[in-house]
C-alpha cells in the first residue's frame, strides 16, 4: 500500500484534529451548558427522568424569583466588593510595584516575600482575621471585606504590574523629570498611561478573583454583604429542590466574568500565568 | 560667567567608582562635548548634571546656583535622550508641549513656542502625528524640539544620534550645530563618536575611566594631544604609533631608519619612546623636502580609496603605517614610493607614563 | 557664589517608601498579623466553652500529633493533589499540542475551552453537583447509554466514587488553565530548532525531551507551582460537592481547619493548625518560587 500523497495526509490530519477539538469542546462546555439550561427550565423539566436535554422554552421565572426574594442583591454585593477592592488594590499595588521596579526598594527579597503572600492558604488567614474583625465589629461590613480582598489581591497586582512597569523605557520617565514633572506627576502622567493596557488587564483579573472568592465571604459575611458565591451554597440542602435557584444564581454570577475575560483575551495567558508568559 | 560648574565630583555605584573627581567649568553659550570610550563615565557625568543620578561627592552649580541636591525639574535644564523618549500616546504637538504644560505655561504661549520650534526644525506638518508614525530622523527632531521649547539655561544631549543611520546622522549633526549657533545656548553633548565630538564642539572634554584625560578645543586635542590615549582616540584613520629610540633630536626606528624631530622635545638620548604620526601629516614627496619633514622610501602594501582621499598602508619601523594621500597619488600594492612625514607635528610619547613629552 | 538655600540631600529620597507604605501595611495585615496572632493564641487554651487565656505551652501542638483527623485531612489533600496535578498537566499538554498548529476557528475553540477556568470554583462545584445527581443528573444517564442499563451511582455519597467525582470536577475546571499556558509556551518555542531536529532525524519524543521541554520548562514549572498550591489549599470545590463528606472522608486540610474554627470553635487549636499550615506553606512556597525561577 503506497502512502497517501502529502496534501491528502494533511487533510486527514486536519479532519482528525477537528473531530478531537469538537469532542473536547463538548466535554468542557457541556457542564456550563447544563447550568445555563437548568436556569431556564421549569421544575418539571429539571426533575424529569430521564433528564431533559434542553428547556422547551426559555423562561425567566427562576431569575424572577431571585429578584423577588431579594437574593439577587448578593450579586450586587459581589459587584460592590469586587469593584471597590480592585480599584484600591490597583492603585496601591501599582505604586508599590513602581517603587520595587524603579528604586529596587527592598531588593529581590521583598518582591519574593510579596508574591509568597499570594500563596498563603486563605483558611489559615481567615481564622485570625475573623477574630480580629469580631473585635473591631467589621464582620458583615463592606469595609471589612473590601479591606481583606484588597490586601489579598495586592500581591497579584504588585507582581503583575512589576512586569508591565519593567517594560516601560526609563528614558520616558527621566525625560519627564527633566521637563518639569515631580515624581508623583511622572507616575500619573507617564507610568500610568504607558502601563494602561497592563493596568486594565490586571484589574480585570483582580476583579475576577474577588468576584469568584468564597471562603472569606463565607466566614466574614452574614446577611448584609453576603456575596453570590455564598448565596449559591445556601441553596444546597437535604432535598435538592433549590436546583433552579442554584443554577440561576450561578449564571448571574458567571456572565459578568465571561464578559470581563472576553475583553481581556489578549492578556489572558499573561494574567493567569502571573506574568510567566508575556503575550 | 559660567553656566555650569562642577567641583570634585565623584560617583560610586556600590563599589564601582564611575566618576573619579571631576572639576569642570562651562562658560555661557559654549558647546561642550563629553567624549570617551564606553564605560568612561561620560553618560554618568551628564546624568548627574541632570540630577537623574545622585552625586556621591562634590558639588554641581548651574547658573551660579548650587543644584547638587536639587530635583531635575529645578535645575533649569533640558535634555535630549538617546532613544528620543517620546510619549507614544501623545501626538508630536503634545510631546513638544509636555514640558511647558508641566510648568503651567499659558496655552497661547505654548502654541507659540511649539510652532516656533517646529518651524525651526522643519516638523511643522507633523504636529498631529503620533511618534510611531514618524521616521527615526523625524523622531529625533521632535525630541530636540521638546528640549528647545523649554528655553532652558543648559541643554544636555545624551548620544542623541547614535540610533540614526550614517546619512541621517550627518544631517542631524549639521542641524544641531546650526541650532547652537541660532540659540546661542550652553550645550553639553555626550557621544562616543569622535567625529561628532570634533565637528560639534567648541570644547572637548575627553574622559577615560572616570577622569578628564584632556580638555580643550577640538584642534588643540587633535594637534597637541596630552597622552597616548588622546592621540589614539581622536582622528580617523587613527594615528600611527611607532616604537623608537631618541638620540638627540633624532628618533631611531627599530629598522634603523632615522627621523629628525621638528621642534624641541624633552626626551633624553637613549630613551625609548613611541612616535605618533597622523596619517594626514604624511604626503607624497614633492620636488624638495619642506622644513621639518622627513623623507622616507617605502613599499605600498595596501590601498584603500575613500573617494577624494586614499588611505595607503606601508611597513615602516616594524609597524604598518597608514597615510592619507590625495586620490590622484593612487599607487598599486608593491609599488615603491617616497613619502614626506611632517615631523614638526609628530608627537613623542613616554611609554611608561603614556604622556606626550 | 552658591545660593544659601542649597539642599543637603535628595529631596525625593523618601518617595520610594511612601509608595510602598500602604501596600506593605495591608500585606502585613494578611501576612504577618495572622502568623503572630495564631502563634500567640495557639499557646493558650481558648475554645467554645472556655476563654482561658493562660499559657498552655505546647499543649495544642502536642494534640496536633495525636489528631488522626488532621493527618487524614492532610492525606486526602495530598491524594487529590498527586492525582489531579499530573492529569491536568498531561491532558493540558496534549490539548496544547492539538491546537498548536494553526487551524481555521482555532481561536473560537480555545475561547470555549477556557470557560471552566474562569468561573468561580463554587459555581463549578455546584454545577457538578447537579451533573452528578443520581436520578436527575445527566452523568448517570450518559453512562447508562454506554452500560446498556440504567446507572444510579451516588457520586457524592458513595465512598468509592466520591474521590473520582471531586477529581473529575477539579480536572474539568483546571485543565484548561494548564492548556492555555502550555499552548502559549509551546507557541513560543523557536520553530527553527524543532525543524532542525526533524531534519536531523529526531523523532517526536526525542525532539520533545531534548528541545521542547527545556524551552517550555520555566513556564511549565510556574504553572505546576500555581496549580499545586491551589490544590493544596483546595476548599471551594469540596465544599460545594461534598462538604467533606461522607463523614470526614473527603475532608482536606482547608476544610478541616475551617470545621475546627467555625464549627467546633476550638480557637486555640485552630490557631495551632493555622500556624502550622502558614509556616509549612511559607517555607515551601518561598523555596519553590526561588527554585523555579519565578523571581526573575
């Protein structure tokens, strides 16, 4: 049997790759699809045996319930917490990163210490922090959780911004210094604009981390500032009759993340690999 | 009046001693070039003047004001950087206006100054472009424009032409020289390129290993170098160096040839020296030997035409010498020619101190 | 004549510290404060019944060694890590190879495959809880098609199935993470090197081991480090899927610490565990960061 000609082999290869690719996509996307589909199903469809693969009609009553009961407020809480903590962490983290890069403050050791804070087990931190917060009355307050999220995301911001700031030519800053800028003005007028795509990308990931966070929220919130991730777990019960709510709440919490990351396609790999891969 | 006065300046980076005690006074309106090989401390010196590096020791005065510890913005300086340092997110106008805006100039004044500078540099039509839409030469003009609108007391240039190709570099050199004549400002210019130094400078400061090796007008340094290093650094093609032994007013080469030195030198008889002869000071023999010239018969080894001139290589005194001759004198390798060396302009170097004697 | 107002030192010399101060303050709050607090409290004898703040010496630390549940929790954590991590790595690598060459629509495939990684682990756990339901979940249904008879596996309850369930969910969520990073790393490998190897007659495995692996290793090491640490700290997925059950069968170190602190209110004992965990992880992390060259 003679081997296939070159272009035929290429076609066969490509076809095989497509088949495998489609299979993978089905496996990895199906659970997400299932979550979305349940959120649109009627109770009869959810608890049907054998399972119904798609809802007969798109209906939003599962979502309406969340808004009527006020549970949807937890999504708003998540939004407030994630936005505020991202904003503060970005500012504090970027200026700290600038100090590390431009003045080599603390040398390599300080930088390593900072990133090692990122690797801290939340469960070991949250317990002492909880006791501290009880003492100060910060449990179940926006302030308390924003403070913690900010602190917890700072290492990531500092680490990422360090990489982006290193990419800025020093001359631009020096030129601004000579031209009449103060150190602060250089930071706002040169460094920030030069790093803006990095700032934006890092902010998106910081936002997503805070948005998706669960353990801190579980321990440090009660009712006032409970996040959507905490709310999802409230629907877990002995009987699984809150499926619709689990699915609808999860979808509410997932859609913003999809949008956030979609805007960040170009920086996705650099963001999740903590700068190990520069895109 | 001097615009810049440096006293006893030292700069350490950890244990590395980059600038080792520099005293320098630059008169108002002068174009001073700091030149030297890489690592000689010329850029460090310039950056310390600008306040971008801290002085470890010594003082810097600009316009009779001690600015040793002043911020760069408080020094009344403008600087042109090697890589242009243009803000990529601002158009040309905003780039040039940046320093004026930082100093809170009125809008009308900013417009006037930017347009003036743009006209002077011929970049008027480019004002709305972004830096990435410009060629290398245009970017360099914008960078210079940004400095001149500032109308500062002192203009600093940090190897501004080193990223340009040869043709552009020649053009920009002329441009900078013209600007200096028009503005009459004090300018300090760092380069490693000796041609830039020779053509631009009113005064050259030649640095080596963090100290001033020699300071003077380009012609001074070219004709009367103080040391082996200076003699070898300036001039193209490079100065020829020949080992020789002094005997009265005569230098004896290793192949036995004797060259009579023009003028009075301090060397003792029997002292071994290095004889320095510029390629430009060698000519093809005419009818008679001019006063102070030595006539030598040599065999041509290599011929390199450069257009108007020709570089001829030949062996003499155990070394290969280069002479820069007129093009019409072109010879072929192997040809025997007779040359006259202007010994009045030859230098004699003590090989131990490396100083010219 | 020098002006009388000449400065004596760099006026901006403290600027660098001003920049760092707020960040360092916050980092100390989540970094050093818990460490010292845990250390202090762990020498006392505080629990739900008793707020005895007297010095208890190494009492709590002694208990650590006798605590079978703690060591089991550590074992569970390690078990999940050593199984899930290599699978995520190898599967991610294989997927990266599949998409390495350009093909029309590649970007769409990659974007879809990334979805699991960016959703909240709690949502991922919740999703799989629904998928794994013995009666109304699609997993058993699909398995039934292959088995030819109805399957009613109790994924989150049956001791034999609960680990596969957790690990499956974990792999589903984080393989795309490995995939993305490795795809980027593979794309950055110098093509001329692999092509030269091919011309020299090197096969796939030889090219991979000698050229590709050394080239992607720095990035791969960081991916392994990030994922390994996440796995050691695993909490959310377990919480959503099994809450550590049945019994304490799937309790990881994080879940156990949480239970001690917030269900048993063993304040001092939890502090001792927290301190232990912080110290171990700090040492391991600092070593790993330096070792793997994450610090440039």
